[in-house]
């Protein structure tokens, strides 16, 4: 029988074997000529070294998103002179005035309960005269305006990164409208949604800050809507400062607003009612203690308001 020679599969097997042996020979030659440990050994070492020497990827922490909060004042009244020469408020004119200081119209400043001098709060010293003047209890006047919805004073706090310490927040003073729902304690129920007044002042200050949970902001010019003997009045306030402790419930506690009020604006309230007008003349016969004019006569009287505030929201659409 004639030998037909190797089959195709045999040829393929032999060729593959030859190629493998040649490759092993090349690798062996590289390993024996003093040039290194061989390709197969070197490659894993290089990869291991690269993995060891590569710097660790930095951890990327997303910045905390700023938040906004809205509060509505649920309790509002005048901050009184708690004892002779002592009362809460702010140093509105940047000076400590005594009875002999013409820059303060010879009206002595108060000292805060914490012992800080220069507190401007003349109206706090006049509170006992309100009833004598026939206006009634000063605190009741303001609180009634709040409860009836006549004074829905709101503060929008924007850019809050930390409710404990934040060196830059924006405060916008706004006013809502509508009859608020009352909680069992007789104060405005937290978490309500209000419509914004079309004529809301929307006055803003970007100098607010939170230190140790205490929010402070100002100065800002705005206005208050108050009700006196059944009549509503819009009362501009000047250079107002705001302070309050941020609560876990999203409100403000131990709040104080200090500002100056023009005596001419107070007289306008009296012009609408003769009884109120006589009371205003009695209360402010000696003039004010802020903003002296060229003749040295002070054009404004200082006042401090104590408040608390609860969380609130605004409807996105205007009231129909």
C-alpha cells in the first residue's frame, strides 16, 4: 500500500508545536543573556510596581446645598425697660449716649441685660405712658394685629449652609395676608401657607450671619402694618436690626427687632384720630433720640420689639 504521507491534522499539530517551542526558546534566550528576568516574569512586576506607585484617587465630597427658610412672627410686643436703665435692643446709632450728649438729643441710652452699653430703646421707657395716654396696653395692640392677620410679618432666610454657624445669609422682610389658623396656645399655627401681600416691602439685607445658633441681620429699612383702635397704619421703620435664636422646629425664639421710627410718621397716625393724636403729642412731646437734624433736633425715636416666629410657607401663585 502506498504511503499517503501525514494528514492535514498531523501537519497542523506539528506546526503548532514548532511555533510554541520557538517562542519558548526566544524567551529562554532573553532570560539567559543577562538582560533581565524574561518577558513573562517582567510584565507582572511592572504592573505591580505601577499599581503600588499610583497616587490614590482623591475623595470628592459634594458641597452641602444651601437651603431657604421662611418664618412668620407669631408673638410680637414692645421690649420694655426691665429695670431703670436696663432694656433689650441694639446700638442703632453707633454711640453710647448719656444725658449730656447732644448727639443723642440728651437722651441716655440703656444697658442690655447682658451688660452691653449703648442700647437705643426710648420707646421701651415710654410704655407705662400708653395706658395713661388712652391708647391702651402697647403689647396688646401689636399682638392683636398679628392674631387678626393685620401684621403677618415674615422673614425669608436664604443661603443657609449651617444652622449653627454661617457667616453669610440673606434676610428678606416680607408680609403675608389672610386670617391665620391658631394653635391651642392661642398663637399662629406653625407650618401654614400664606399668600404674599401685593404691596409686600420685600426689603433685603445680605449681611446676615448665624453664630452659635443666633441669627443676626441688618440694617434694613422696611415698614410695619399695625392696627390702633380699629384703624390700620403703615409705619416705616429705619435701620432695623434683627436677632433671634434658631430653633430645631424651624422658627426663631428670643427675637428682638430694633429700629428708628420717624416722629412725623407717628404724628400721621394721630392725624387720622383725634384721640390718638393727643396721645402721640403726650408721648413724644420731648422729641426723639435718633437722627438729629442740622439744628440738633432728633427726628426719630428708637424702639425695640420682642418676638418669636414659627415656620411658614408661601403659595407660589398670587391670591385670586
